[in-house]
């Protein structure tokens, strides 16, 4: 299986790519809601309203592995996608079904922001 990419962008795509890197994106894994921050923000600030949740970077999520929790003193980076996950999800390895579900929620959330 291979991936194909094009180097040609339409004006709409260029605008989306500029917007993509200009915000921190946090997706609630429960309801798929998207929060965007226009400047870097501390993980503890995002978590302050969610005592039974943790944050993880989409870059650190792999099937069959435990999802690493971001420390509260870590700064969320511009252009990155993070998931707000229930603490109960930190007790078991991420399944393919769970990862696919998160990908669908992220796709829907990001689609509706355009």
C-alpha cells in the first residue's frame, strides 16, 4: 500500500495549511469537539476543566501501545493536534478500533472548521 501526494495546492488549500500551523488543536475524544488556541498553551490550562482526563499528542499514539500522558507543565505546540482522553484510557494499550475512531473524530472536527 502506498501513499500519493501532490505538490500542487489550490488557494483554499493554502489558506487551510496556513491556518493549520497557526493554532493548537485539541479534540475531545468523547464528543469530537474541537478547541483551538491561537498561541501556545500549557497542558495544565487545558486540563483545568477536565479533572478526569489527560492530554496526548496525536504524534505519540500507536496501536498496541499505552497512550503517553502529557505532563501539565508541557506547552502545547502550534500546528499540532492533541486529544483530550478519559483517564480510564491510560490503563490499556490503544486498539486499532480506538485509533480509527479518533481519526474519524479528528477528521470530522477539522472538516467542520474549514
